């Protein structure tokens, strides 16, 4: 069983699924593989073609929910964003350009892959001070964390949550990402595991759970990473982390 906090299956607005038909095909496969809940997190990148606002996202979501019901797919779905870090988070929220996960306090965001964004800590601290909880997508993929995984601890101490892509453990993003995610899991710095699915693919849930269990040595931690922590986010509940 798996609850996926990160995917790109809201059709036609980023580099993920191109249309509702493709999304439905992927969701049928996801259901067969054990996925029971999903957050759609389309990219939002300022001044790019990936900048669909909340009203347009919500309209697409309504169409997709109807199609899911018509196809008898038994997956519960939610809406959010994966927002590329920028200096205008607060303004974008006020203008309803970007969306937290299921309108909760939790916002999924991403860094540039090959460098730390200027003033990243200051920007994230601003979010924390207004009660928003940033979730950083796939920290194992950022070259700065691959070189120094211990830097992740600085962000976690600030109150930033970490979402790993579990397929990193299968080498999807290269050897360095695999090694880094293993390190972060062992240190207890990852709060969620997501698929980051863009197109039709195997979910490999059972294999992933077994891999993670070997790393974290705890079935309870596995359940938190794959399901329980997801529930806290979509229900906008408090989330305690070690700092």
C-alpha cells in the first residue's frame, strides 16, 4: 500500500502527463500496484510555461476527478504544486498562483539540481514564520547534498521536511542520488517517499518497501514514509520532527 505525495499527472500543464487519457492509464496501473491516494503536484516555475494558476488547476482537477469516477478507479486524489524556489512565495500565495497540498500548511518545493538557490534559507525561513511548512522534494538529487549530505540536517533543524523519490534507490537518478538517499534514510532525515511519476511506469511498491526496510530497520518507519506521514499532510495535522 502506498500514498503518493509527489507526481506530475495533472494533465497538460507541465512535463508530465499530456492528457486525461494518459493520466487514466497511469492511474489504473498505479491502483493495480497498490497506490491508494495521490497528490497531483504540477511544476510551478515563475516566468515559464509551467505556471498554471490555482483556478485553472482546480478546473483541470474537476475534469480529472470526473474521469476517475467514470473509470471506477479507486484512488483518492488531492491537489498541490511542486514550486521551484523563488523570492516571491508569499506574493504567489496571496495571488493564488501556487497551491499548498490540499490547501494545508504544507508546500512542496524544489531547488535547482546543481546549486543552492541564493538566500534559500532566508526564503524558507519566511515561509516557516508565517506558519507554512516547506517540504523539499528529492533532496538526494541535488548535487550540493550529494557532496555533503550533512547539510540536509541544517534545513531539517529549520523545520523543513524532506521528501525522497523512492526510485532513487533503484538507480533511476544515478549512483550519487541512490547513495545520498540511503544516507538520509539511515539518519532519519526523510519524512516521505514519493514516486515523482511523470509518465507510465512501474510503481514497484513491494520492492521499494523491502529496500527501505533493510535501510531503516523498522516497519513502523516504513509505514510512516509510505503512508502515515502523508495522512498528516493532507489532513493539515501537526508534524513533529527531530531537530
